[in-house]
C-alpha cells in the first residue's frame, strides 16, 4: 500500500513534467522541490511552455553550479552531482533547440522557403519568349538545388524517424527505471541509504525528462522537415512547369556567348598563373630537398632531418598532383568552351543535320568524360584513405612534439591532395550535368538519334571507328633523366598506333625488298659477284634493315621498346626450351657467315654427301649433290661434325686414273701416250703438269697411274673429265697396238689318271 501511494504521488507530480508542460524538479541544498502545474492556456502555447521550462532549467543549472562550487560533492566520488550537472546542461540545450525549432516551424508556416533571388528568377520568365539561355541555366541550377534539398530532407526525415524509435524505447526504459527507483526509495532503511536512493531517483527523473524533451524535439523537427519538404515540392513543381515552357524557347545571343567565352579564358588564365606559382614552389622545394639530402647523407644528420626530408617528398608529390589536376581542369575548361560553341551553333540553327552533328559532338565529349570519371574517383578514394590513415597515425599518444608537428604537416599535405582531386571531380560533374541538359534540349535520349540520311549514318560510323581507332590497349610509363632529374612519361599504345605501325612496316619492308633486289642485280651484273653469294648478302641485308625499320617505326609511333620487355622474358623462359635447336642453328649460321669457313659455291663433303653449297640461311644451308639432289643441312652440323671443304683455300684438286697394259708392252711408250691424253684435255691444269707413274706389277697387267690436277667450279664435273681421259687412252693405246688386258687366270689339268666318262639319259620331258 505504501509503494502504491508513492507511485500515485509521483504520477501526480511528474505527469505534467513528462508532457512538457511544467519545469523540472528543483534540487537545492539536497531538498527536492516541484513546481506547480502550468495553467491550461500555457499548455496551449508550446513556445511559452518551452520558455518556462528553459527558464526553470537555467535556474536550476545556476543553482547546481552554486552548490557544487561551495560544498563538496556528496555521494561516492561525487559522481551523482557530476551526472546531475551534465543532465541540467543537456536539458538547457534541448529546450533551447526546441525554441529554435518552433521558430523555424512558425516561419515556414507564414512564408514559403523560397528566397528573394528565386522569386526574382521566376519573375524574369513572366514575359514573352525568347528567353536567355544563361537565365534558363540559372533556373535549372535552382531547380537542381531544390531537388538536392528535397532529397536531403527525405534522408533527414528517415533519420529522425529512426531516432524517434530509439527515444521512445529510451522513454520506456526511463519510466521503468523511475518506478524501480521509487521502490528502492520506499524500501530504504537509514538516513544515508535514503539520501542515496533519493539522489538516484532524482537522476532517474532527470534522465526521463531529458528523453522526453529530446523526443518532443524530434517530433517538432519531423513536422518542420515535412512542412519544408511540402513547400519545396510545390516550388519544384512550379519550376518544372516553367522549365517545360521556357526550355524550347531559349536562345543564346552572340554577346552572351562571347561573355561566356571571356569568363572561360579568364579562368584559364587564373589556372595558368596558379600552375606557374606551383612550379615556382616546386622548384624551390627541389633545391631545398637537394641541400637537405646532402645534409642527411652526412654523418651528423639526426632523425629530425630525415623526417623533414620525407615531409618535403610528400609536399613535392602533392605539388605534382596539383599540377596534374590543374592540367585536367584546363582540359575540362577547353571542353566546356567547345561545348558552349556547339550549343551556340545548335541554338542559332534549325537545320536537323547541324543539330545532329552537335549531338554527336556533345555525346562524344560526354562519353570521354565518363570514361575518365572512374579514374578520378579511384584517385580521390585513395587520397581519402591516405588522409584517414594519417589522422589515425596522428592520434597516436606516443608521438613527441616534433613528430606530432611533422605528422600534422603531412596531414595538411594529404588534405591538399584530396582537395585537388575533389576540385577536378566537381568540375567534371558540372560539365557532365551541362552536357546532359543540352543533349536533352536537342532531343538526345541517351542513344544515337535516328539516321535520316547517309551523312548522319556516315557520321555515326565515323564516330564508332574513331572510338575503336583511339582505343588504348595499354599504357607504358617510361622514365627519362632531364637535367639530373628523373621525369616519368606515360605513353599510351592505341589500336590506331598499332595498325599504323604495322602498315608502315609492311610498306617499308616492301620498299626495302625492291631496293635489295636491285642491289643484288647490280652486284651480279656490274661487280661480277657470285649470284648465290649476292643472294645471301641480300637476305642478311633485309634482316638488318627490317630490325632497323622496326626500331624506327616504334620511335616514330612513340611506342617505347620497354613494351616488349616482358616479351623477351617470355621468349627466354617459355620458348627457350622448345626452340633451343632453332636458336642453336641460327647462332651457328651467324658464326658460319662471319667466319666464312663455308661459303656459297664451295664443294664440301659431309656425312657421306658431297656437293656444292648453294645457300647459307639463318637456320640451315642448302647443299646440292653431284647427283642433283639438294639437301638442307642444319647449320649446327657444320660446327659439330667434320666437314671436308674441297674449295676452302684452293679450288684445285688432284685426280688419279689407273690403267693396266699387257705384259710385254712398251711401258715407256704407254706412259707417254697416257700423259699426252691428259695434256690434250682442256680442263686438266698445265701447272702442275700431269704425271704418269708405273705403280705396280699387277696380276694381269702392268699398272700405270695418271695423276693430274683440275680446278673445281660450277661448270666442272670431275667424273666427266675422268671419262674423257679414259676414252682418249683407250683409243690411243689401241691405235699404238698396246693392249689393255682383262683379268687372266691359268687353269692346269692333271691327266696322269684316266678320266672317267659316264653317260646319263636325258630326262623325260613328256613330249
């Protein structure tokens, strides 16, 4: 019964407080005091009630400050007094915020949220058309800003509703906590325990009052957001109707166009001045870094110098980023100028072909802008991440004063880098928004317009081909040392560059083939060079010229040779094992070419084959045997095996023909006849002179050997010479009556015993 009476007393006392109608309980000198309920007319006036609550909260805040300043804080460690003071401060802030929300709500209820500038802008289009395109753009900017505000208000309303749910839950928990505090106060025994529970109950009541004050603020804030959104929605609808009427009637005068171009030129001039300033600062920092680097390299440099050197590197990197972003901004401004020129042409012309050409140009600019937008976003995200990491590093409590100052300076440098990327992003977004508007004005619906004639179709095809031609397959960064400084230059390899380089190579190779063929004919016809040798010279000249042509074309197309660095590694690793035989033969061919141990026209013997060398190529050489069969011999065989080169240093070779005469023949006369046959042959050399040697007493004849020399050449067949000499010797020896015996055998018959003779019948053949 006692607990129920206390709960009823609390409800009667604090119900008006929870409803926001009276002030909070007054706690002065440890005694709780409750204000009387506000009259009914004040409850009808929320502003007056809030002012009364704020006044009461401030009074008790001041009383709390006086009490904590004169007496020691009660309770363990003084925590209740500290919490109570914090709750009073938050209540004062909550009631002050409620007054501001009520003022905003009252102002929005009396007047629309539009400004005087918006009203003046809307009034400009009350007259007849045409309307200035610049003012139409201003109206569009206002409409877009209003739309952004509406989206922001919608997000704020969703956040407030979520916060409202949390505060309702907090209010529920606060009411339960207050009931528990009342129970504990009712069960308290002893003076100290009662005082402790009383203070706990007062804190719980204050927390509940704060939760309800915040909840009331949330409700008013939601009403304010909805009221402002409703008014802005009406304003947006009005501007949409106005835009639908004035956009088709807009025009751009020459004066306005020139004014816009002048503004763009002014902006470009400011950016050029800013770039000059950045270059000057970067040069100054470069000189300072060189001096500091020398100092750090010395033995007496401390850690502070090293940190300063790192900070200078960060600032120089930021300077380079800012210079790069300024270059991007200049390109964006130039694109803006071109887009304005295209818009000026389209607005002043009613020709469909001209407008379609403008649409094609603007859509191309927009596509290029979108293709580079992702890169800017990635760089911006990386810079934002670097700033966050630096902020975490700066929050380290173990940093000394000098290190903290360096880290703060580095954080400022990273923030400047992030601002540079954000600047480019904002400029690109503005240009994209303008291009979208203008394309919609000219009837572009996000895809290519219908083709009315062959000119428009050709323009679309040319646009697609141009996009394919300029497609960048990959980019290569090459470092160059300029005035002792390393400058990184990025080269892009596009489809157009690759096709152009290939066509140029084909044309150059065709031209060099004609010139080399002409050179071969001159060497053979005028300088009497062997045709096979001239062919080899021509082939190697073509290989050398092709390599030079490739290097020249790559430099002309600005395709760095570093592009093929990975290809060399792949060939060395992946293809090396599979092509080791080919590479071995190629290297062998190069060695053969330079050593000239084997040349075209030589007569060689290799692996049981003898013939003329007709060609020496990179991988294999061609040998044509005396039987007319050509063989492809790998060049490595000439280095790994024994090769007989009959014409290496001297084309003369010695030949031998053996002939026998019968026993009893005049040997000296026969030798003179044989020698005369050799001397009379036109292809037998006179020096050294042919000789005849009496070689042996053979079984059936006296053996003579004719030794003579011939000079090998493409027209000489040694077997034919041997045949001619044998014909001549047979004829002359026969005329001289000197026989050439055939092999003879003596058969001896032993007749000391009678011979046995036996007759056998003939076999029956069936006839």
